[in-house]
C-alpha cells in the first residue's frame, strides 16, 4: 500500500512540474507577442493566431488553461497592455496597481 501512495504522490508531483513548464511556455509566448506588438504593432493578432492554432491549444491545455475564445481574448488584452509578464507578475507592480485602484475609488 505504501508503494502505491508514494507512486501516486510522485506522479502528481511530476504532473505539477509539467504544468509549470507549459505555463512558462505560455508566458514566453506572451512576451514574444508583446515584443512583436512594440516592434510591428501586431502582437494581439499574433498571440490570438498562436492560441487558436493546434500547437497553442495543446500548450494551453497542458498548462491547465482551457483554450476557449474567452482565454484568447484575455491573452490579446494582456498583450495590448504592453506590460511584460515578469513585470506584471512582480509584487511591486501588483502593489502599484492596487494603490492606483484605491486612489481612483477615493
């Protein structure tokens, strides 16, 4: 019985690692689309094309993201904002956004 539990825990951990790896690929695709948007002005279209393509849908699914049109429009909106993923995910950016929202509410 103990071997089964250890094997299940190991497989679960491996699955989580794989999901994180594919999530990193999604973040890299977003950064590439943001760079394309700054250089050529077609970033949102590029990420939409990628997310709707077979490979993009597969990567999104493996990352644990349902590849539907709502997700595609969210990715396009994120790219159009032009904030790199490393900055958007940082604590300082989150605190700045919350401070700006609090100032607007007041």
